[in-house]
């Protein structure tokens, strides 16, 4: 005989979010407390630790007396809640969600792809479809701010794409930090994707000479090995997509999406997820640089 389970509205809401975005894995699903820092058995005045409640393990990064933060679960559920409330049921079909952690769970990332929210990007040689993507990451003990960035996934080559620094929503874990303040800014996420897609099409329409792209790469990167790598990646993209700004951007996103490109160094210190995301974050800075914007103008 099945037991009768009483369900309140908050439980229903969580079930809806889990249906759309999947159940959060154990590596994300833990509460936190903020406790007095202790070193060699002695309390440290003015310093606290963020402590994982599931293991009672301090995340060893000292924070101030008035440090304000929330757990990964609370932050990510809040973002999911805003997305569900501002997108149609059709848009939310087939969403895939990936979680990454590093630094013993202090840092975490949620990467959501919406395969029903798409747009085509067309060049003279090639057409691909991109889908809306939402990426959120933060360090609950202050190793980084609370960030949300909207972008896309290229179905042709599975490259993740993010836009420039100017499209990033960032809030620090300060005394005045509130989750609601962060969430209010992501209400128009779908519109942000279509703005992003229009920008990608403009880059696809902007044909450029290979020599000008190589000159741009030389001015953007000071290390010759990186210059040569980016030029090689760009020429690979030109074969598929033609010589345009979109191909240069695709070269960047290939580097940021695949750890075998550029020989990601394995430090063995639980930092791979951070280092791979840093590549994507670097791309968002590169496409906001004066050199890239001049080429795309």
C-alpha cells in the first residue's frame, strides 16, 4: 500500500525545478554555516570560516565578520526559479544541466542549455544552429563573486559560447549582498539570448582578410605559442565557415570548450573545473577588447 504524502507548495515548486533542470548532485547539495575561525585551537578575532554542514569541514578561506553568502543550492535554485517563471513550458523542454565543482565544493558552476530556444547563424559557406545557454558560478567562501552569464551552445561543434564582459551580471558576497538583487537582473534572459544571436550573425556577416585576423591575434596575445595556436584554430574554422569574425570567435570557443586544445595543465589540486571555466571567462574578455571590436566594427 502506497503511503499518502502531504505536499506543500514549496515542495511542488522544487519538484517542478527538478523536472526541468534535474536533481542536484551530492557535490552541490549541502548547507553551510559561518563559524568562528580557529587556528591551532585558538579563535581568530575578526575571521570566520564557511563550513560545509554535511561534512563539518571548513572551507579554508578566512572571511570577515560581516561576510554574507548563501549555499550553492539556494543560489542555483533561485536562478532556476527565475528562469522557469519567465520562460514558456515549450522553451523549458529538454533542458540539460551540468554542475561542476572545485576547491572541495567552495566553488561551483551550473551550466544550463535550452535546446528549444534556438537561432541559426549563417555564413557564405556554412549554417549552424545555436541554443540558449545560462551559466552561473560563485565561490561561497569569497573566492569569486556571484556571476551569471548568458550565451549559447553551437550544435555544429558543441562549443560553449559566452558574450562579452558587458553582458555579465556580477554581485560580490558583501554585507549588502542579497540573492534577490542578483535574480532581478536575469528576468530577461531569453531576450538576452536573441540579442546575443543577432550579434553572432553580425560577426558571421563581417568578412575579413586572413592577414587582418592574424594581425589582430598578434596584437591580442603577447606569447608567440598562443598566437600560433589561435591562428591555426582560426584557419581550421575558415575552412568550415569562411573568413569572417564569427570564425575567429569560433576559434576562441574551441579553445575554451575542449581541454585537449592548448594542453590544460593538471595541477592535481581540484582546480580543473575552475581552469576550464576561466578559459570561457577569458573569451568574454577577448571579445570585449579594443582589438577584437575594431575587427568586428
